[in-house]
């Protein structure tokens, strides 16, 4: 999370992207849907899901 708590960054390898904190629940739902939509990806989304669950917990949002 950024120092001013207004954004967070997801990173994986060379890829990274930042999002507003108020979109954390949206992105958690999105990443949870990916393994269902793309089962061949295996556990590729597990790290992002875990990170977003932690962020949502820190923000007091439902997980």
C-alpha cells in the first residue's frame, strides 16, 4: 500500500500495476474468478489472491 494509503501495487515478475485502494474488493473478486474461468492457469493467481485478501483484511473489508 502506498504511504498515503490511497493506492496499492500488485507485482509479479516484471509486471506490476497500481490501483486505488477503494478498488481492492473489485480486484479480489476479479482474481478469484480467474482460476474458474481459466483452469489451465493452475495456481498462477494464488499469490495475487492471497495478497489481496491480506489487503482487504487490513482495510477492514470482507474477505
